[in-house]
C-alpha cells in the first residue's frame, strides 16, 4: 500500500469515472446523486469488510493529510 492517496479531481463526476476506466480491479463509488441523496455502488468482487476498510483508509489519509 502506498503512503500517498492520489486524487484525480475533475469538474465533472462523469469525467472522474471516465478517467478510472480500466484502472482498478475492484471499485467503490460513493457520492450525492442528482436528487441530493447519498448513493453508493461497488463491483461484485469486493466484500463489505473490504469496502469498510477502503473507507477507513481513505478517511485516515484525509485526516493525516497524505492525499496528493
């Protein structure tokens, strides 16, 4: 695991998703949908425990400011 979590910001959420095509073995997508409700999706090859781990790793990276 890398020490730096790299973000790839874009103005448009669709562009963020386009940039991610072919880059990952498994994914979790979370965000606010067009109705303003929280929504999440994931690929079928990832377990709930792994999703929680990814969320916690990302949260820790944000708190400790190791996001590039």
